[in-house]
C-alpha cells in the first residue's frame, strides 16, 4: 500500500480518471472534465468536494427512499457487523436478519406472496425471476414454456439476462448475443406513441398486443410476462389505467405467470408498498431492490406466491441457484430496519396522501406552462416530463439536439440532480422530502428549463 495523503477534489478526480471505469459512461469524455466527487449527504441534500450543495431529485439512483443520514440504518449495520458480519444461507443455515426480513417482506407484499429469495442487486433478482419462472414450468411438465414477454424501452438490469429482457437498444447492441426466447411488445407510452387514441383505448390496445404475441408464439411456449408497473429508466412512463387490468386478464386467460419488476416502484415510491397495488394488478412474482434498504447496502429479493412457491418447495429438490450474498446478514438487518422506519413513520401514507399529491401538483403548476414542456406524467413521487421543440404539436427535437443532456447538465451545475432519459426529464426524490424542499427542487428545475431553452432554441425567454 502506498501512503495515500488526504485527498482533495482535484487529486481524487485525477486518480479516478486514471483507474476507475464508471458504469453507463463515456469514460474518455468523463475523464476530460473529471468526475464530481460527492462527499456527504443528509436528508435530500448532497455535498461535493468543493462544498457545493445539491438537492437530490433522483434519490441517488432511484433508491434512497428514506433519505440520507438515517442513524437508525447505520446503527443496524453496526450492530449486525459486530454480531455476525457474514454467513451463507446455502448449506442448511440461516441468520436472524434474513429470517425476519423474509417475514417482513411476506407481510408487506400483496396477495399470497409469502416466500422470499434473496440476492444482491436488481439484476440478480431479475436473473432469479427468469430462472424461477422457466423452471416452474419444467417442474410442472411443460418444459417448452421458456419464452418471456417484456416491453420495448423496459429496463430490467445490466447482466446479460437483464439486458436481454429489457428493451434498451443501446444495451442490446453491446450485450449481443442476447439470451434467446425473449420477445417484446410495445410500451404503453400514450404521449409518445398513442395520441391518436384516447388514453383508455390506447392502454387496451397495448395490452392486447400481449394476447396477439401469445397467440403468435403459442400459449404453450410462453412462461411469463414481465413489466415495471411504471417504467422507470425508460423515462417514467405511467401506463393508462386500463392497461394493467387488461394485462392481468390476458395472463389469467392463458395461465401465464405475471411478473412485476418493482425495483423502482417498490417500497412506497407510488404511494403503496408496491407499484402493482397502485396500478391495479396482482403479480405471481415480484422483483425488488433499491428502496428495500434505501440503497444503504446492496440487497435485492424475489417474492413468490403459492403457485410458484409450492412447486419450488415440493417438486424441485435442490434449486441450483443462489449468490454468495443471498441473505447477507448486514444488508438484511439494514433492510429490516428500513422497513420498520417506513412503517413506523408512516412514510407510505405520507407519499399517498400528502407529499405525493403536493409534488404532482407543484410540478404541473411550475413546469407545465414552460415552453419546453410537452407533457407531464407521474404518480406518487415519480414524474417524467417530455421536453419538446413545439409545445402545441408536441414535436420532438431532431436527433442532433440532445435536449435532455443539456437540461441535465444545467441542473447539475445549478445545485439540482435530475436525470435525463432521452428527451424526458425525470424526478424521483426521497420519500421523506418536505413541501419546502419540493418547492426548492421544482423552482430550480424551472430555472434550468429556462437555461436549456436559451441553449437549444438560441433565444432568450422574455
Ligand atoms: N429492474 C428495474 C426496474 C430497475 O430500474 C433496475 C435498476 N435501475 C434494475 C432492474 C437493475 O437493478 P441493479 O442496477 O441493482 O442491478
């Protein structure tokens, strides 16, 4: 080990550029300007190495639901580190936090989802879903049911399986050859793809694509349909209310398993414990991560209902799947404490009844009339804003104008973290945000929309 002197921002940036390859990043262009060094955080605020404060409109990466700096979560980790920092759950052993966390997840998930498999990340949870649903059918004498149906512009993680299941073309190009037996249908993005119909009819039409796809592939070849209740990384796309109930009806009709990827929507984000409750459907299997521990430690889980659980328990023998960190005691202890905080502080109710409605109305009041804003959609503490060149017609900018990135950079340089998903700007703030903090966040966004307008339109706003 070299004797490393205390670092400042500039030296950290230089060393970062020398040795660190960042995820989803053009390393050459990042290295040319240097990464921003985030040093501390409290509540909804972040600070960088230069002492600049940012309001975090993205909860880190859609995960810090309880906000930063919760001592209870730090203490839970400390206590568990001292008692038992690690032990596996493969070979006839378990540990106290994993037991209690499985029980807590069984209590908060809807319906009969009473059995839980642990993993380390959302992507691992998705791999687990694929393994489980395919093996479920093999164990039930239908080994040909291998196909998973997902949607365009879905995000389901970055392992080969997650990238294959998701509908992100940029990932497909780099992950090829993709996993076989995955098919996709359209996303239910009314503003972008269905404005010639009513929202209701568009929702039904998108769901009916599932039925057409099932019939095209043969129902006896399809294992499951998977979707995010509200697409997150796709740009916060809230489907029409008619969509999910129709998807549920079709899955029931053909006996196909319904998987809800709740990696973003879980743990209060939409105003219910899980997004499927807000959007009105009952899945057979749920993947969850992120908000499970408010991002304080990496942990994910897959919850299954009786249908899958009884097959796995009674017909499978050894299930040849798992991860070193499945049921990690420290991560599980933090997740358990996080669920206790969400419950005891009535955070889900706060999102559903107080701060969610306030946030949704403030975003619309302050950004809805902006000339760049084509459309706003959102639920709970999620919102997506389509940036357009022409407000009246909803015409998008031509492909050479990266309006989302311009806007994101203005936000980042002016004390606000928002994310750009293509030309959609996205909010996903910590669930504990106050009204005053919502106001601050939305005012900052308005100012940055103005700066963006001036850049991309080449004219100042009067
Ligand atoms: N599914 C969804 C819906 C997600 O949003 C994400 C991450 N953004 C994942 C899966 C993958 O999670 P991870 O990055 O923890 O692997």
